[in-house]
C-alpha cells in the first residue's frame, strides 16, 4: 500500500507539468487537484457526517497540515529556492518523524528505521541533484522546512487516526474526505481560483510531443494522484508505522523522476540513478523494522521482529519486543489491526 501511494503521488508531477506549460499557475493546479478530489469524496463525507463531531481535531489537523499545509508551503518555497533543494528539505520529514517518535512520544526507534532514513535522504540528494542549484534563501528554506513539518503531521495524524477499538477508529475514507474538504477551503483563499484560466482545461497539453487532453490529465491528478494516493497512504501508515511509511514515501521523488524520464523525456544522470538505488535500499532496510507474522505450531500465532532472537507469545497474548515496545498478538495481526 505504501508503494502504491508513492507511485500515485509520484505520478502527479508528470501530469501537472504539461498543464502548467499550457498556461495554468502551479497553485491553481494544486487548487484544482484538491478541490476536485474533495468533490469526488463528497458522498463519502456525507456518509460519515458524524465524524466531525467525534474527531474534530483530527480532521482539522489533517486538512490544515496533510493537505493544505504541505501544498501551500512547498509551492511558496519553490518561488524562492530551486526545486531540488525544496524537495530534499521536504523529504527530511522521515527523519523528523523519527525525532517525534523518539523524543516527543518517548518511544524507542529501531536501528533499521534510522539507517533507512539516512540512506533515503542521502540518496534523495543525488536524485534531485541538490548541488546543481544550491542557493541560500532563509525564507525559502524556512518554507520548505514548513512543508516537511506539515508532512510529519500527515504521517503522525494518519497513524493517530487508527487509535481506538471497533467503532472508535475513524474510517480512513472519512478522514481523507473531510481533510480534502478543509484543505480545499483553505487553498481557495490562498490560490484565488477566480483568476484561473479555465479555457486551458478545454484544450490539449503537450506531453513530450504528444497532445493529451488537459481534462484527462486533470482527471489523473484528481483520481489517482490525490484520492487513491491519500487513501493508500493513510491505510499503509496505520498498518506499518509513521517512521517506516515515511521512509518508503521517499520513493515518491524517485518515481516522479523516473516517470519524468519516461513520459517527459527528462533524462537521468548517473548520480540520479545511483541515488534512486540508494533510496530503494533505505526503504527496504526501514521496512525490515516492521513486525511480521510467521506460521508457528497449530493454534499458535508466532510474531517475530526482523533480526530474530526474540521470544514470541501464543496467539492469545501480546509480547514485548527487544526494543521495549509491546506488539500485538497473533490474532490481532491476522485480523488486520494496525501495528505500531
């Protein structure tokens, strides 16, 4: 699910760039993306209309941080610093998530997740070729860091939304629907869509020499790069953990770069290919921090932690991992309950 989310988010750039080249402002494309997704999810919001009363803080935080905050801060940063630098700073979010888990939540962080973050950030620096446009702009860097902090909010709030039992756990669809609605309202004030060149959407956009209907590109951005991306992302965070899902999310930049190479003709350099491989390795190492189930004796659910060596409990009781965190029983895992 995390890989699907990274693939969906990573595919937004190759669809948005032709629209921007056709005459739309980047912030207007963002407003169309979020507002269109909010309209698609409107029936879901109505179905979960009791959610604002039950979890108002969660929905407000998700809409302001995970939807509007990331987009607004990132595009504002792009107006002052190079794209590569802004991307690199935004994807410091996995490292910030580790700091949040370790120092704010007072929970231990696995060595695999920490190593994965270091490798992913280093590889990402090569993918975006940060050295090719390095410049210092204090406000631009601060805005990019703001985007990273908002992305931390996305991971933490998505995980927090899985807290509780039974009916107390908010449906991910409802959280995403209301988050998009709140984000659309905030971005309407920021983007001022009344100045949008609507005629562009009725024409075509050039994608590496191929004329593609602009409406089709917008539909991809709304349905795949937003609705599907957020849904798979929130579900994956609940089943993994914020720190692991955050490292896997670094693949978004790699996927975006590769898709730009294939669909837009933007060629990759040797450092970019090497950096992409390093990010993949970092994501794989971080994934090894996730508890997994293995078949045990009849009637027993055996839970192990990557690296082995920890005793497991039977299927009717939790066990304590080597890092001191309590892991769910075999029945809980087989039932698909989120693990942290």
